[in-house]
C-alpha cells in the first residue's frame, strides 16, 4: 500500500510476504507465551504505544510508556527488567518492527547457508531511536518466497561502542495469525563471522494472539506492591 513507499523495495517485498504492513498496523495488542521449564512467561504488548508487560507465576514486569517496573515479592527475577521487558518482542515481531519510524536502510552482502544465498538489508537507527542506537540489524530473506529467513544483530550492551560481532537467528518456522505471518519459534545458530554453524537453541512461542482492541486503562501501569526499576548508579 501507499504506506510502504519509504521502505526499500526489498523490505516492502518481505513485509508483503508476511501479510503486509497495513494488516499489522490494524492490530493493537499482541500476546504470546514463552514456555520455560521453570516459569513460563506471558508477554503482552500494545503495538501502538509500545507499553508492555511480562507475567509469570512468581513475578511480573512492565513498561508504562515512560518507566520500567517490576513486581517480584520473592526476589525471584535475576535479570535486568529494563533490558528484558521488550527484548523478545523485537525478535518476535519481525519483520514488522523493522518498519518502525526513524530507521535507516542500507545494503549488506548476501548471507550463505547450506548452499543458498539470502539477500539482505542493513538496518540502523537514528539518534535517540531505540534503546541502543549503535545496534545494527541485518534482515536476510528467502529470494524465492520473500519471507524473512535470518536476523543478524550486533550487541553493544549499552557500552556505546559499535560492535562487529554479529549474532544470527534463523527464522524458518512461521505461523499465520490474523492475516500476518509471525514466528512459531526462532533459533540461534553458532557462527564465525558470517559463516553459520550448528543450531544452538530454539525458543518457541505459544498461544500467539493479535487483537484490534487495546487492553483496559491501567493494564501496563505499575501494580500495587511493584517498584520502578532503578538503574545501578
């Protein structure tokens, strides 16, 4: 549609192969479950405001549009909620999040895997866009179907130093949800530079749902008993 004019032709093709940006933008709320041996996580995201929350049996965390909060009465959660609250959402909502505002697109060499060449698009963020504007992403797609096949991403961990270490995730397990294709699972692979090795681990996503309605007022706000996450000084 006319909304896609500002994207490179290759990205427009990938978005169309996944049901189209208009179909994605018609949706307001995304939910999915990440099953885990100990605590399964239910993720809920407002696709317009990007408020979100993650709920488990032991703790919850969320982002109210301005600050990250955590509700963890037993001190179970050991990670950094500010880093984690929307981390999997970005990996999950591919390729659509790569059409967010403020993104720059460039060229990158094909990625070779098992004798096949996957063309790619280099993605970088403008200043002040995203948590770490230094991070870069590489979307590689199947030239036959146009569907996304790989995501490469640099990890700066907020050091501010651009990294040339690119990690690789394979996207080869898509499922239709409300007219768009979203991952049923994604797999991290071993790599040496741009040489892809063996599959390392797979993360499944279950009970995936898209809804055109927003969650009730206050759903993403800090609940009673929770605290805002304080950065380590």
